[in-house]
């Protein structure tokens, strides 16, 4: 558990279409939940885990994002500029990782977060850093049980076996995979060099998830606490109630 990951990338360049009309005038990562911008939940979580540098990609209303990030204290923030073309999750990550050395990194989504970690115990990201083993894994994902979510659509993403190995939660030849059904919680530990062979332009990060599954190198760790996402304006109230209940 003592291993620290000091570099990260936060994916924050999406258009936030489902959050309109709020996102007509502000980017989704700056939408506030319980008075705090969504991206600050991600950045604070990284900082609490000992992260020192975070790349953040920007596209929609990028000037607002840059102004907000310039004021963030306690971590170096590097901007990966996608103003000219939006690169999707995989292309955006591949571009942003070029600003970091070849090291172990966290990858975080900017539009979800978790609460209710146990004070005095390792944080979820600290546990994920300790769990990740580059010799055996391409990626280690933070995952959450469906009953520990607020705002999720009910879809289960992966099946996790007793060792933490992940496969897609869908039937193969009519048979569902063994293991516990879990939801991807939007945080990954990996080496930045994993995407060194990435194609140019926009692509979805699911390409690398499936490649890791095929090689038996995608693993997951169950999140401690409660996971929150707010995809629409109507979901903000439930998210704020979860913050009050679990914080």
C-alpha cells in the first residue's frame, strides 16, 4: 500500500450534452455538486493520494476550464489542448500522456466521484496504486458494486473473479461469465507507455480495455465508500443528497 503514483490525467474535454441547459454556458466539469465543481472532486482525490502532477484535457469552453485550473492549488496542472478537434476518451488520453514521463499514472474521469472513505485508512486511489502490478496487469480499474452507486443507469460493466480479473459482463456462447458484476468507477492505474502504440486521432479507450481482457491483463479493485455520478440536471439533487448522507 505504500507505493505512490505521482502523475495523472483527468479526462475533461467532453461536451456535456445531457447536462444542458446548464452546460450551455459552462463546461460540465465546472458544474457544481454540493457547492463544489465536479473536476475539483477528481483533483482533490488525486491530491489526497499523493499525486503531484495532473494533465487535464480541454475542448468545450476551454478558456473557462483553463481559468479555473490556473487557480487550483497543491498540484501542478498541465493542459492538453483539444480545441481544434475532440479526440474521444482514447485519443484524448494518448495525447495527454505525452506530457508525462513513462511512469505509472492514474487516469480519472472528471464527471463522477466517490465519498465515504474511512478516515485514517488508505484512500481508494492509494489502494489502487498498491494493487496495480505492471508485470501482471495492463490496467487496474477502480470498480463499484451497483448498490453503492447514485445516479448510475443500472448497467453492469464487468464481471470480477476472486483475483480481481475482469471480463465484459455479457454472455459468451449464451453463458454469462462467472464472478461478481461491477460498474467501472472511472479511475485506472496503468503505465503511461501502454498507449504508446495508439492510433492517431479520435478513438474510444474501450479498445485498450478489450485488448487487456484478451490478454487476461485487466484487473479491478472494489471501491470503498459510495460512488456518485450526475449526468443530467435532474440528477443533481440526488447527487447532492448522497454527498450529505455519506460525507
